[in-house]
C-alpha cells in the first residue's frame, strides 16, 4: 500500500463535514419528477450554483424519455478540459421523502470533493456529474398513476383508497422481488408474482395489475441500458458511446452513502451473493451495517482494489467490503440484478470501469424510499470518511 503524501493528506483534511451537512440540509425536500417537478428543478439549480461558486462552468446534458418531450438535465462540471475520471451522484428522488441518504449523501460528497479540487488546484482530468431520473421514468409512472385513478384505486398522490389494494400492491412488490431469484426470463417475473396473488384480487385490481405488467414488459418502456431507472445516466453513456467512450478511464458512482447501524442483523445482501468470498477491511460481523460497500464488475477490479486500499489508509480507516463480481453487464442482469440499481450500470454496459459506492440502501437502511429517510438518520462522520476514500482513490489511481 502506497502511503499518503503530505500534499494529498492536506487535500483530504480540507474536506469539511459542516459543508457536507449543509448541502444535505439545503436540498432536504421532495424531488420527484412526477409529484414535485419544481423542487426537482430547484435541486438542479442548486447544484449548478454550487459549481459556479467553486469556480466551475457547469453544463447541462439534456435528454428526454420515450413518449415524453419534457426536457430533463444532468448537471456536469469539469475540473479541466478532459473527462477521464467521473465522480457521480443522482439528485432526483420519489414522492413523500427528502431522500437524505438516497441520494443527498452522495450529492453532498460530490460537491465537497469538487470544492476542494478547485481550492487545492488539483490538476486531474475529473468531471463531476449529478444525474437526473435515476429513480424512475416519469412518463411510465404517469401512465400507471392515471390508470389507478381511472379505476378508482388510489388518489392523485397514489394513496390507496382501500386497505385491500394497499396490501395487494405491497404483496405484489414482495413477490416480484422474490421472483428475481428464480431462473426465469426477466419478462416473466411480474407474471409469476401476479399469478401468486391473482386469486385474492378484485376484478378492478386484476385490471390494474395486468396493465402495470403490460407497461413494464413492453420493450419500448426500457431505455438504452435495457432498464427502467437510471435514465439520465443511460442517455449520458449512450451519447458517450456515440462519441468517444474511450476517453473515460473510470467512474466512481456514489449511491446512498450515509446510513450505518451497529445492531447485529441490521445488514443483509441480495439473494445469491455470498460475501465470504470478497475481500474486506475491518468487518468482523457482516450482519452489522457499519461499512461501505464497493461494487465492481469484471472490468472494474483494479479500480475497486484502489478504493479498498484507500479505505485501509490510517487517515481514513473506513470499514469496507469489495464486492468484485467477475461478470459483465448482461450476466449480472441475469443473475444479480440488484447490483445494477444505480448510475454505474450504463457504464458497465459500455465496458467502462465503474464502481458503485454504497451503504447498500434497502439491504441496511429501514428508511429507504420512505418519509423517514431524513437528515437526522445519517452518520456524517461515516459520510466524511467515504468522501475521503473516494477523493483519495481518484488522486492515487489516476494521479
């Protein structure tokens, strides 16, 4: 392991926990592309303004989703004219939650690293990007929303009008998640889950769920990556591939980086993922959720090892597991789809080295995608260490 130089150590000490906290606080509101469009735009403008404040010239990468001409934008800021290293986050979220962990923790880390890079005159080809529409496709969501309203099953804010429908909706979600572990074609997952609850549904509920399944299984519903989420990053990488994808040497994608727990059995993992085979640092009990997970594919092992080594530095000392899966995008999509649930996935599809840096979201955080995902649940000492590890990885691996 290469020790940290004095100049690098000085850069790491400039990362400010109060500034990270302030970013989360300033963005602490609902940011849904369906239910709070103005707030989503407000968050985008905040990120642009912070980049300008730090001396960058932010640019917008604008795109649309299939079926909808509404423009959405990713926010980009380059440290210099090149873009070999990308440090990324996403700023959208869902209805009814401020999404403090998912994904304000990551946005705050990205912005703070950007500030220190400019202040410290770092001379590296780094580009910072905060992606839009990671969570959902607003056009598809509106279609399903309108169908539920038409059938009288929920109101304009998706609140179920009966307890039975709420129960069936939650049950379908549980069955669908379980079906991901079955050896079946992914287009059959919802049908399998639906068949398990069909006898308990009213005729109106059957109509709704069949409509949902038809929309979900329509190939036209998927983006360039063949996925439903990660829309902003999919459009970005699609454009990158059409131009010069070889320019990007590595991506550090930050995804939910702020929740920890010291309780035994607070940590789980996707079905089929045996963590005993992966290298780690300072993890005695993998059921205790107090570490960061670094997820890499077959093209990203060197970058993943660099991040693990950064966590081991005495100035950082961050418990970490390197989930290095020696597979590529299509293989992972068929066997471990949970590993594709963030903006690194389109880069994997394009064979660009990329990491997902995560506290594992719903596999640890009980507030994931709920109103409880608030700033008071975050571990900011942990977030600061993640910021240092991400920054050090960029400095050492590419410097």
